C-alpha cells in the first residue's frame, strides 16, 4: 500500500512539475509578447517624433531662406516673363541674323 502511495505522490509531483513548466512557458511567452509590443510602441513614437521634427525643420528652412509658396509663385511668373521677353527679342533680330548667315554662306571669297 505504501508503494501505491509513493507512486501516487510521484505522479502528483510529475503533474505539478508539468503544470509549473506550462506556467513558466506561458509567462515567458507573455513577457516576450509584451517586450515586442513595447518595442513596436517605442518605434512608432520615435517615428512620430521624427516626422514632427522634420516638419519643424522644413518650416524653419523655408522661413529662413524665404522660399515660401508665394515666393516660388512669384519666381515662376518672373521666369515666364523673362522667357517671353527673350523670345520677342529673338523674333525681332531673327530676320537680320538669317540674312547675315545666308550672305556669309553664299558668298565665295577668293
């Protein structure tokens, strides 16, 4: 009878050991999941902070250099105006340049 009790006690110890392993494994898994979650949250927070700092930096750069949307639009308009002016000047002198080139090309010097 005593052998039976010992075996029953051993069985209980083995079962308790198995349960303890499961509890420890579950705790390890939970810990790893929480660490991963904390890492993901930290990376997300860093990304938000980086985006905010980049936005502030770009704002500071645009303010310090004066290249705001208004200035860019003004520069684009000035560029178009200058290009139109150059085209008009080229159109004015184009006949004279063509005449001069034709005379140089067709004249034979001996």
